[in-house]
C-alpha cells in the first residue's frame, strides 16, 4: 500500500486500521519526529502521541491525500506541540552518571551518533517551513507534490523552500567543516 500511496494512488479508506498504519508507517513517524526537532529521549513518547491521534481521527480520514501525507501532518503538529512544551520543561540536574551501553563496534556507532548530531544541529538552524520541506523531500524521499500537500502550500512554494533550505544546509555544513579544520 505504501508504494501505491507514494505514487498518488488513492488509498482504500475502508481497509485502513490503526495496526496497519502503525506497521507500515512507524519507522517513518520515528524519523520524521526526530528530524522535526524532537529530542531522542522523547521520540518514543511523541510517536505514541502521533499514533493516538491517528487512532482517534482515522474515521475522519477521507483519502483525499495519501496516508503518508496525512500521517506527516499529524507528526508536524505533534512535533510543534512538543517543541512548545519542551521550552517550558526543566530538566533535573544530577551528579549520577547513568551507565551507557556500548555496542561492539564503538567507532562505527560513534561516527553515526556524531553524524546524526551534526544533522540535527543543521536542521535546527532551519525555520519550520524549510525544515519540513527539506526533511520530507531529501530525507524521506517523498515526491514534491506530496511534500506540498503535506505542508499545505503550493508546489512552487515548496520548491522555493527546498532551494532556500538546501542553500542554508550547505552553508551550515561548510561552517562546520571550517570549524573542524581550524580545531585540528
């Protein structure tokens, strides 16, 4: 169903249920909320909120867009609500350092963590509109028509946001590289 939905085929609304949507879209939801600014430690909670909303609103889904686009819209709102909440939340400082589990290939795991942290820093510099278009098109590989539908803007506006986001991302990456070279 996902491939058909990506090509623009109308989903069979009667055949949809929360379990099927979860099975087919959970990894997508996880990646999207992470890339929309949800802290790694809170990703599971926000994903759960997304699927609670999907469960509650599934009867309202009319199939005018793909399921993936509809789910993305819910993710955007959940991530936005999270970012508003987290700015008011205070973390508790403790002297105890939790034990961290390390994977056998620590060098690979470390490289991946550093790359994800860099990507998160770059994405944090984008405004919400540019970030949404960049994440959906470049990372999630949706078509630009689906991206425009998901973010609720005209197709040309989505292309314009993508162009601006790419330029800003390139600039951020270049700044990071320059800083890294100076540090060495």
